[in-house]
C-alpha cells in the first residue's frame, strides 16, 4: 500500500499490524529536518514517542530529508525540532507515518490509534501558538498548583489573576482543544505533556491547574464579580474537553475519531469505509450501538432541526448538501445536534429516567427503516413558540415576562379547552415547577425529586411567577431556608425546548420544530418519551422528532398505572 507515497517511505507489509516510526537525525530552524522512516509491528515496536498535533497551513511547510531524498512531505506546524533534538526516541506522527494519499491504508491504520498512543513511552502534545498569553497561562497554572494546599473558599479567591485568566482562555481556544481526535490521544497515554515553544507542562498539572482556576473564579466575592465581568468571558474551562467544537470537513470522522476509545466489538462493528456516504456510516454506527448495548437512546437526538446539512465527498472536494438519512439516524455532523436527556455519561451505566419501563426492547434494522416496539401516550394539541434564543437572558429572572408566558400558556389553554388531567391546581403548579426545571437533571449536585418544587418556589419567591404559584397552592415548606436561591439560574437550556399541551391536557416540553398532531410514544430501549410524526397513509410509519420531557411519564408510570388508559405494546416503523 504505497499509493501516492514517496519512494523513501517504507511500504507496510500489513497495514493492520505494522506502523512506521520516524527517527529524527538532525534539525534546526534554517535547514530541512533530516530523518529516517522504518517499520515496526505494533505489538513489538521499540520505545517511541507519539506526537499529538493540529495540521498546519501550507505557508509553514517544512521539508524532511529522508536518507537520500528530499521532499515536502508534511506540514510540520506541529513540531518544535529544537526541543525534540535531544530525544533519542523515534517519533510517531500521523502526517509522516500514515500515507495520507492512500485511503485503504488509512482505513487500516486508524483502528490502531488506541494501541499507538497507549504503547507510546510518552505523548507530546504540541500547541503551535506563538503568543505571550499562552506563556502567561502556563505561569498562572504553575502558581495555582504551587498554592493548591489552600482549599478554603475564603483563602483561594485572592489567587485569581485577570491576566492569567485571559491567558487560560486563549490557551483553551487553541485548535488542539477543538479536535475530537484528542480524546483518545491523551486519554489512553501513559505519560502526556503539553509543549508550547520551549515551555512544557504535564497533562496532569494542566488539568489540575484548570480545575483550580475554575474554583478560584467561582470563589470570588460577589462585588469582585460585578466589578470585573469582562475577565470571565463565556468560557467554562472545566468541561473544555467534553464540550469540544467538532468542525470537520469529513463528517465520517465524527465516528472514526472516537474508535480509539471504544471496545474491540465497537471497532469491529464500525469498519472504516471512506467510500461510503456519511449517512451510511452513521446508520452502521447506531445499529452497532443498539446491538451491543441493547438500547435506542440515540433516538432522543433525532430532532428535525439537526437534519439540516452534511458534507459529502473528500476533504479537498467536499460539498454541503441536505442530510438524506432516515429520521432515526442522528446527523453527527450537524451543529444543531443537542445534548440528549436519555444518553448516559461516558463510562457509566447509570440511567436517570426509565420512561419505557416494561416496554420490550425490539430493533429490526431494514435499510432505511427501523422497526421498534412502543406505547402511544398522547397527541400534541397546542405548542408555544415564545421561548426564542434571543430571550434566553430572561430565564435568569423569575420576574421576567417569559416565565409569565409559560404560566399563562399552560394554565389558560387547558382552561379554554376544558381539559384538566391534574387532580387540583396545586398538582398543576408542582408539574409546572418540575417541568421548567427539567427535574433538576442539569443541576450539580442533582436534588431529590421531592425537593424540586420547594426549591423552585423559593427561587422565584417575591416574583409574579412566585405569587401565581402561591395562589395555586404551591408554597415553600421552609420560608427561611435560602437553599436553591441560585440553583435555577442555569435554566437557559429551556430555549432548546418548546412548551406544549396534549389533547388530554398534560403539559410538557418538546424539542424545536415540533408540530401539532405529533404523537408522544414510549419506545422500548429509550429511557425518555419520544415525539413521533405519523406519516400520511401509513398507520404504522413515523418520523422521529426527538425526545420529550413529560412530567408524570418519565419513570415508567404509564406502564404501572391504569389511569393512563390503553398501554398495549405496538410494533411501529420509524422511517
């Protein structure tokens, strides 16, 4: 497999088992770097260092002299040769050691990434940024680490440094932090270090310092937060690597870049195929997930909004077009893909919701159709479309007009239609509180379910919303306890949802672009209810429109109580 590769590269006998290593012979800023490439069997390779980097631009290309030939093989934006010169270890760098012109070789080499980075003696993460702010960030982190024995809130806030925080924001905005590949590159490594210019910091120190910087920021007295709002910006450093921006020219990389963190069964179930359209790659991915984990939680991601566009073709000839996959396949390329209530945190088997309870899991994949088992609950009668993104600031103020609109929508529409499934007004008020807070699932720590109405009531005490909830019979149990005063300030997530009322009078939240007439179903293998759109002329065919928050139905109540009517399981087809 040497298609398009320079003759000085050794051909791999078996690209699924062998790798190339690069021996750097000499390097300086004025002359081309000189080195040799050799082959090694992945399980029997000599000690080597792996380099994690971001591909540079052509204006900074450097040449490498490989024994007898000189050619501009790679863009070495990623390497600081002066720093590496003293190292005797050979290097593994993807742009040198994988033939980028041979898609067949790439398809066999990418599944080896986990072994490459886990077997490497060290991983060098090169942040190729020449900016004083990064050096400032490193100095600030070292200062925090040196003082980490100070743990009391009253003692740590003076460690906050506005200039250091600005440098940290700049560091975490570097390209390396916005690549999904980096998850496997540092997560499985034995010893990883960040290299920026001549500055080096271990990955443990970096993230320990970031965690402390976040604690110091939060610990500042309120008057300092008010005086210096510009110093905080919009960055949340602690989850920086969990909330990666995933901008790829090749959409299939959204799946392939994570295979290094997956089990051998998942890797085998998702063979790398550069000849397939992204929709086919995504279908294979979810089918493998359903088979291995016996759940269909990914259906909660399948909103109408995320079926917007996808890039097709190669990196140098990509074309943006409409997503053409079935409604039950998430478009991993879409920037409108939203966090799903039903999906678990990585590495855990815990579930918060269990809406489908005893509905059996059944999944039959047939090309563009997915046959599942489910129970129909209700149909949407009315939708409120007043919580737009530009109004998200109102969600921090319980006295805002926006909260009044929620209350009016859920109380007046039901009254006008003369439907009231709740036993009394207090029960309705409690449901409104639980719904607006999404049962506290995004709060940390997550409160007990029984405490949420009381916490919400205390948060909005003294506001118009609070007075109306009081009129409906919902009052704080402990008027002097201020716990929860700030806990609901993060409800700006509500802009991703639309309030609705069902034909039976129940209230809830659906993802954007929902429609009157859409049906709410419990689907086996999905821990939250789903919104399905019936297809004209097809009594069992439905399009998926994402997840639903439906208080009173999130924990399997419909399958355990007679009051919800017919809960017989049906076989339906998602198209």
